[in-house]
C-alpha cells in the first residue's frame, strides 16, 4: 500500500490530509504549526508514505526541514501553477490538502525548488542587503527632492552618499526645519551605507563564486555582490531547460494571453523570483551608466519607445546573457549581445 500526504500550510496552523493509492481519504486533521505535533500525526503512516507535499508559502522552511530530517520524501508545491477543478461546489483548507496529495499521486504536481538548507542563511542575508539598498535609495530620492524644491540645485547620488565630506547640509543652512530634515535623511543614509558594507564584507568572507558562476562578473553591470546574488538566487542552472524559462523566472518577460491575434487577458506577472528581477534591474542601470555598448543599445531602444521600456529590454538581455554564461561557463561577449 502506498500513501500520499498533503499539507496546506498557513501562518499559525496547517491542514494535513492523507490518501491511499485509490484516492481514498484515510486521515485528516487540523494541526498547530509545531514540528513535534506534525511528526506525531504522520508517524503511523511513515512506512507507507511515498511522498509528502507542502505548499510553498512564505513560511515553509521550518516544516520542510523538519520532515526531511526525519527521512520523508518531500515535494514543494508551486501554488501559482496549481489549478483546481472549476466545477467544484465546495472547497476549503482540508480539501486543499487532499488536492495536493491527489496531484502527487497522479504525478502531475507542479513543484518548486527546495533550496539547500545550508545556503539559505547567506542568501537571506543578501536579500536583507537588497532591502537596505532600496530603503537607502528612497531616502536619497527624498533628500534630492527637498534640496531641488527649496534651492533649485540638483545633487547627484555620489554627493549624497559621500561620507568623508558633507556636501548636502550646507545647501540647506540657515533654514532650521529644512536643515533638520536634511540632517535626519543624511544620517539615515550614512547609517544604511555602513550596514550595507558590513553585510557585503560578511557575505564575501563566507561564500565564493562556484565554478559554474565564475564568469558572472564579466557581464557588464554585474559586480561581485550582484554575481553572488544571482548565483544564490538561481541555484543549479540546469534546472532551467531553456533560456526562456530562466528569463521568465527572473520576471523579465511580459505576460499576455492571446487568441486569434486578440488579447484575452494576462497572467500573473509576479510569477518568478523578485530578487533576481531586482538584481538584473540593478545590473541594467549600472550597465547603462558605465558600459558604452549597453548605453548605445539603451539609447537606440529609448529613441523608439521610452526610457522605462529601454531599461526593461536591457535587463532582459542581461538575464539572457547570464543564462548562457552560467550554462556554458563562458565569458560574457558584448559583441554578441548588442549586435546591431
């Protein structure tokens, strides 16, 4: 006898359902999110369980790790790719758990990638860096706006980020409230810059680029930290059969449904890895600023469309280039990527 289990996971509780190979429901229960409780509930079925499905939610790490440590065959369900039968009259959390087990039994479960436990902490540390960078950018934009509105002067990002000499606050001198606002912004920016550097130093001591990813820094706009981000967020490049799969995972392709040449709607544009989407967007911006070939491509595209479309197109190209650089382990070739 073979059994299949599905776990519909929520923030504080979960619903466990177990079926046999005839799709008969033999166990159901709502449980608290406690690994000891869940393992006790599964133990009577352990010997016959062919697999356990856990829904990929924001908090799946602890549960998947606990079950894998006890020898269960784990499957991480990709909820964005799972569709229910639309003719159902009733559905609830218990049904969802059995539905996951049912899909596993049929061999048609859309699965997500279970990222190795040992590498998750440093990946999450780089994600925190990205969070701080976005916070710092919002503060920089706000401070630039304050200065330009009240003085008519434009200061660039490097002036705002400079720590050794303050080129910002003197511009607001003599205006008490504005000066205070500028000081708060500048101190917050400097504090975030310090924390960002600390994270970068820590990450670079703990992890190095693997052989398959060693040519990532050769891509225009991609430095050491972005290379590590791309490597840790991508995982094994072989899990992407084609370049289109990888670029879609990076959220660098549009979503559109058509029939007979007519638009019939669009899919979920948030499918994929938002951290890779951010990384290639950052790479595109750096490439536009500092690489002549990338800047030339961006300008040509912007002249025919607009700057946002050009930025997205450049990020798309860099994501495609990264796929082949990782898959084939070859250096980046600008001539191939930006050929007119």
